C-alpha cells in the first residue's frame, strides 16, 4: 500500500480535492467516480460524498492501494 502524507493550511480539504492533490487521480471526475463507487473510506468508514470534509488527523484510504494521512501545515511527504 502506498502511504502519502498531505499537509494542508486550511481547516479541512474535500475528499475529491484530496485524491487529486495526493496523486491518486488525475481529474476531479476520476476522484468523484472512485468515491461514488464505494472505493474510498475515511477512518475506516466508506464514504460516498465527493465533498466530504477531511480534517487533519484523519486517514483516507482508497481500496488496498492508497492510504492518505492529512496533517496541518503546507508540505507533502511520500513513504
């Protein structure tokens, strides 16, 4: 599983934007499809809202391929 840490300066980031920012998808349309298909979970719970608010400290998982941790700040780090 690829683990990515995304650091944001805002209070939250919409799930669809997070998938694009992390490099999981190339477009918002692809991100929306992944979410609506039930492939994305937030802290272990499947989400279907494209604009679901993801806050620092939460983990977004896409299938068994990606795990995205959200931090507060403005840098990106990949493991």
